[in-house]
C-alpha cells in the first residue's frame, strides 16, 4: 500500500490532498489596472537575476480576479467551495537575460487550495478577503453592465486591514488590453528549511517561468482607473503604491496549467555557500 | 441633534446603520429547484392564517441565489463587501384567504446587512455559507455555460454542517420558468420581547406580503434537478426534505423593494390574550 | 400545530430559532479601557431622554470581550460554535432623569446568534472580527500572564477595515476596577418598518434598561492603556476617538439575563406625530 | 539589495513573510482523546519506513487544540489575529527502526500562518473551522470548570462539512496524561513539482522528527471520552474512525520550536528512480 496525491495530505486513495493533480483549468473575471510605482521600490522586490526595466522601471499592474477552477473531470465545479476563489496581486516588470518579464511580489487569496496551488507555482500567496463588483445578464441598477460609465471596484483586506482598493470607470471596448501584465511571468518557488542552522538555506529556491495553454479571452473593456495601496503591519506592498495610474481593464480570461519551467536554481548556489 | 438611519446603529450622520434606507435594488443569479415535501411537514411550518394547498399540499421550491444589491446612489457597488451576498432558502405553497401564496420557513445568508434586511421583510435569516456554480463569458472547461449538459450546483452550510445540496443539469431554455415559487410571497415579521413574563408575547408579529417593482428577468434555462436537505442540530429544515424533485431552473432576476404590505397582525391578538 | 421558538425562524419543534429562549448565561474575559472623547461627540450619540453628564461629559469606555454563553441546559457549550463569540463596543456616560447611566452607541460581534440576541436587548450590533490576547494556565513566552508587565491587546475590524485597537500593560491588581462602564446600562430597542411612507416610523423604538443576576467577577488587574479608533466608510464610531486615555482593566465576568425593563417608549410619540 | 524573510513572500524588509523566522513559541489548551482505529486503516496512512505497532496496531489520538503563538519579541501577541489559531488533528502510532513513534496523517487549522508553518514541519494542514469549549476563571453556568462532571467539547469542520466531534466528561486529575500521542512525532515534509512529467517527483519529500524545548505542562485532567469522525468528499480521515475510545484529557501545554531533524530522504530515492 502507498500514499497517494499531488499535495499534502497524501492518503491511501489520493483524494484528501489539498491540491489535486494537474492539469488545472481556470476561468476568471479580471479587473486589471496598469500603473507605475517608485522605480526603486520596484527594483527592491526583484528576485536575483532580474534587472529593472531600463525604459520603464516603475511599470506595475494591480489585478483583482474572481476565479473558478477545477481539475480534470471537473467535479469541483458543482461543489463550488472547492472551485471558486478571489485574489488580488501586483506584478512588476523587469528584464531577465535581456527579455522583458513580469514577476509577482505580493498576492492574497481567499481559499486554502488556491493558496497551496499558488505556492507550487511560485506565487507568494497569503490569505485575504477580496471583493470585485460583478456584472450580470441584466442591465439594472444593481448591476453595472459592461458599458460606458459603469464602475467596477475591487478591494483586498487581510487580517482585518484594508490593503488595496481599485476602481475602473469603463469608457469602451479596448483595442489592446492591459500592457503592464503582458510580459511572460516569472516567479520564485521557495520552501524553507527548519533544521537548525539552515533556516536561511531553503529546501526549494528557484526562479520559474509560468506555462499555460488553452488560453482564451473575452472582449476587453477599458476605462479610467483609480488605485490605492494601504500600509499595514506585516505587509510591504504599500512601497509599491502608485505614483501614476494608467488605464483599467475588465475582461474574462481562461487557461489551463500543468507545467512550469525552471529558469534558475538559487538553492544550488546557497548550498555551495 | 438627533440620531439618524433606517436601522441600528442609528448615528449622528445616519451612515453607520447596518441597513441603509430603502429603496433596495437587487440583482441575482438564481438556481431554483421545484420539489415536493411531505404535506404534513409543509403544513407544520405554515404561519397562522395559512392553509395547506388543497390540490398540491407538498409543493416547495429550493432557491440558491448569488446576489448583488445596493441602495439609491449605488455606492455599495464599488465596495462589494457591502453589496454582494449569497443565500439559500426554501419556500412552501399554501392558501391565504383562498389565494395561493408562498412562504419562507428557513433561509440562510452570508452577510450581516442582508440578514438584518431580511428580518425587516419577514425572512427568518440565519448566517450560513452558500456556494453556487458560476457562469462566465467564455465557454471553457472551468465554466459550465448556459448550455445543454452544463451542471450548476448549489450548497448551503451553517455552523460547520452541510444543510443542503442541489444540482441542475441544464437541458435547454425554459418556456415557463419555475412554478413552485411563483405565487405571491407572504412572510412573518417577528421581533421578540425580553421583559420577564412576556417572552412569548413578541413586540412585532405580523403576516406581511412582499411588494416589489422594476422586476426584470433574463432568459430562463431549465434542466433535471437533484436536491438533498440534511438534518443538523438546531435546524428543522430537513423535515422538508424532498419526496419528489421536479425541474431545476437557472436565470438572472432583478427587482427593487421599498414597501411591504401588512396582511394580518398577530401581535394584537396576543396582546388581548 | 403551531410554530415555536423565541426568535426567528420559528418552527414546529422550536429548535431552529437563532436565539433560544432566555435565560441566557454568559461568561467572558474583559479588556476594558476607560477613556474620554470629545463631549460634543458623546452628546451627539445620546438617544432622546439622555443628557450629557455635567461633571464629566466625555467619559467613555471601550470593551473587548471574549464570551462563552448558553441557555438553560447548556447544550451549546459542547458545540462551541453555538456558544463562543467575541465583541467590541463603546459605552458613553450620560444622565437619565438625573441618574448617571451608560449607553452603547456602537458594537461589533462575530456570531449571528449574538448579533440577534443583542438586537433584542437594544445593542446595535453589526458583524466584525474581534481578537483579544488570551491568558493561559502557564507562565510562558507565548502567554502573557496576569502579571505586571504583561501586555493584553484587543482589535476590531469589520468589512475588511480596522476599526479599533487597544492595549493594556498590566501593573497590578486593581482596587476598584473600571469606572466608565460602571453606571447602569440603557439601550435603544429598534425594529424598522418597511411599509411605504412609514420608513421613519419604526415598529419598535424604546429605551430599555438592562437587568441581570447571578453576577460574579474575578480578581481585576489594571494597567496603562492605549486606544485608537479608526474611521471607515459606513462607520461613525471614530467621532468618539479618545482625547485622553485612562486606565485599562482585565478580568473575567459572568451573569445571567432573562429580563429587560422598558424605560420609555419612543414609538408612541412617533405614532402620535 | 536583497529579499528577506523566512517564508514567502520574501520582501525588502523581511516583514511581509507569512511565517516569521523561528524560534516559534507556542502555548495551547489541549483536548486529547486516546482511541483505537482499524489497524489496517492505520497501516494504510503510514509513510514509507514506518511499520505497524506490533502490540497495539490501532492506537490513535485525536487532538483539538486552542493555540496562541509568537516569534521572538512576541509582537504578534497584542495583534492576536497573527498569534491565535485552533486546530484538530489525528496521530497514529507506528514503529520506525524499532522505536515507537507517532505520525500525523490529517490536520486542519483555521489560520494561514499556522497552515504554512505546519507544512514546513511536515504537518499536512488544510484550513478548517475548529471550536473547543473554554474554561474561565469563574465557576459559573456558562463555564465548565476543570472539575469532575464538566464536559469539554471539540468540533472540526471544513468546506462546510462536519469532520469530527469529540467530548470529554472530566472525572478528576490524571496521573499520567494521554498515552497515544506520547511517542516521538515524525512527519513527512513534502513540496510538489509542477514541471511536466515530474508531478510525481516532489521537490521535497523527507521524513522528519520534531524537536522542541522549553516544554511545560499544566495539571492534566482526565475523563470519559466520546469521538466521532465523519466522512466527507475530498477527505479520508473517516477511515480512521474509532473502533474503541479510551480516556480523554484536558491540559495546557507550551513549547518552543526552532529545529527539525531529517530522518530519511524519500526524494533522493525518487530522483534515482
């Protein structure tokens, strides 16, 4: 007999694991706000190997996403506490070996399976409460439609403190969609050690590049955006607060993930030190 | 100076009240399942003045709803923790003065403002966790579309126990929509007394009839339905568990409320006793 | 057959009600901070009939309480999601017919049964997240004991925003205990109407005086206190922010409630107007 | 400039990490129930290298714990949403190289920092709602004291389903305390890979042995125990449901952790395969 499952807890039938095995199929309503932060603050959150973007060193995006996801078979979809979650995150832009990339320094999510699935992909997720204005299939007072003048808000709080608020007032369909989260995404997979003397020598520490397929996207709406990031104890995202805010975008996006490319192992270097 | 606001807490500026003043504008994605329960169990939850429906005494509906709401001005919409909530409830059918009506014996909701707003309308709300499969603007693995074969689930739990699960497998557009929640809704407004000796003589106890306007509805999809109600300590809804399940329906519905009709005062009778 | 239960939902067996019938037995760990607010802000939250305290018009107390409660029989105690809750509230001092009283303008609590039970007693409860440092039966790093130098904190958040923070650094046993919450408590019972044209004519609107018995209290510790109240949309408690902070107190208190005294009916006056 | 912090997210100041650096100081109120499960079910959850206990192959314990914890400096203690959490877990007994040990196959916890801190130690934590009857410093109706006849309950739910319930009716002080969680604890540290083709070759997979110091314990009370484990989708703990229940115990326990001993690397074996 053996223990089975993609993540902990591994169990006889392999059904108890918090994160079922890939592939993972995602769909989400996105509220994305292109913005600029202090270039020094952006440089300060770049993992080793990434360099500030020479032309536009403060380029960031803030994303509020209302997700639904499942593994193959899709049984989570009709037990939606296992498939729905919301998250807020920031990406910054940088150069990796001369290529423009994005990386995610801070992200909050409201479900445990999404938190753990994020860690596996290098998203540094913590739990938070995220809310995003929803569109409905009716054009009524309580439902800001995808129409000029509609206002779509997003909020993120954690540990009882407000961390971020964004709002986009739609102006019309967008030709290009958001720019600041467009470059390929690289993140840091990291899993600490607890053995005495090795607390600073993580068991996993590598730069990874996201891979996905079956990507599809709805029409994109754009508009005028507002964004605030708020300081809180135990948080540093407010150093990336906007110095200038660009356009905001609202769209639906879907993809499937079952792979990740290792770009660079930091752990090897540390082991040698 | 005076205290202002529609509900508690009343405050100098009238901005702290849990439930802002009507009108209240609602929109929601509905998953409705027509079903039948034991006629005796239905009769047992009818408030005074309602009689069992002679022709169809066990007719019930189970509703899972994903709501967004606001008051005039709509400022809650961009701070969605103040506008979004989900709820599950059961309605049963009965006769009131010879007219077919529905009434709601049990309902759970996941936000405080909706709970209090429900009490004002005679909905006997308690807090719960409700989840409903969502449709998205893309036809992908993670998003069961409004299309034949799609499965839409709803779940309700409270105090860490599963109370209800429903699922509808869509077959196609519906001509008539749900039947068992179609009759006018009457509920019981109730607010207890705490004065010693008067615990059974509530301060408010009246049968009321819901009123609404600006009603609109999307296309309705229907399908084959499953429904289970589960017993739990401190709950009695499982006495209304299905003996037979009818069709299920999925649609979006909106309305506005700022009025309620008093049908019968129970309190007066009790005062005289 | 009839419907039974002290509160909604009323049901055949009377077991589904959110608030079981009194008496209600309470025990709680209290963190109380005596403080002073702007006297005009205090006057602004006094319900009709209360006058500012001439000698000390800004006297307030902030209370963080970690509660456990039950009804007769105590069955909730071994299913603690039905008996435990935490709350934060402010009381202000005033005169009622020449007698010093306290009244509670704002209060947050983290469980639905306590919210509804509060409304019945005139506490204007909304949901929030409240946390209070706990003492344990060991004197260790992770457990600030009831001893000089220990720091006991309390926090309150709602809708993802921090509303209050307090902290008491214990100095020693207290002779008298807290002062600003010592006078008898009067609150406003209030239940709105929804009938059109009568939204400002509540169905229940009366000033009530709390009654309790079987009161017991542990040894009281006191210390130096800090307190902050934070402004938030939809909240007005920050108008009562401290201008001066007195001592803080930590103790355990218990009582039983099954009665409430009606002091003055506001509704009658309004009906006549 | 570099990124700092013990866990993700690593940040310029090292203050944003979900799990601050060890040492971690813990104190908790424990409700422990010694019990026996089907020996085959116990054998089925043993990680490689552990063998069933020959003399007593079904020996298990169920633990409900109400924790408070902090890192050095203890600043989390006065912001208790960062220090308090509750958890429920099961341990089973086994042999490792001829020595009796325990291992934890399933555990639920209600805070993110404790979840991640658990993963680092090899506890396979998922989020859940855990409740435990509390004792207070008063002997009153609402507070079952540490006294003969007092009933202390524990419950665990996750994803809206009840997973476990336990209750201990105290009979008196205990000489020895619980037996089934007494042997040294070994767990499995595990961090998956997402690279295609390597989903079954985790990045971290090792058997570890817990180490702690500054251990202290209060007087232990014991009593008659009840325990139920409930099946749920996505869970397998109910295979370890009790076939016989032993005594239950209630006590307070504290310790400090900053080390972990690696007993056996499974990853190396897998890499070679």
